[in-house]
């Protein structure tokens, strides 16, 4: 949660107490290599912050993967259009 707190603090003044209230709504997940967080056609329900390792977002052009984002530690990642519109994702996360 510290990475998320630091991320938010780049944009807004948030006290530890205020962040503790936000943190109650969040969950931490640990994924193995090659784990798919969001499939193409799924509606994105989560916004991810990478605590450790790397993650990528891509779409398929014919049968080839086209990577549009590589997220490293402390980066945010999601299928943003799907997350905001609540329509099926064109991307795999």
C-alpha cells in the first residue's frame, strides 16, 4: 500500500489517516508470471499498481501481440477505456 500512497501523494496532499480510510476499500493480489488480470472482452473492474515486477498491456493484431504498455514497480496499469466506460476491453492486461 505504501507504493500507492506515494503515487497519490504526487498529485494530492493526503494524510496517513485519510489514506487509511481509502486503503480499507483496496485489496492486494499476488500473481504468478503470465497471469492474466483482464482478458479481451472482459469489463475492467480494477486499477492496478505494480508493487514488484513488471506487467504489460497488449492487444492482438491478427495473431500477433502488440504491446501498448509495460508497467514497472510503482506504475498504474489497467484497460483504461474499459475501466472508465465499463464496456468490454480490447486489451489484455
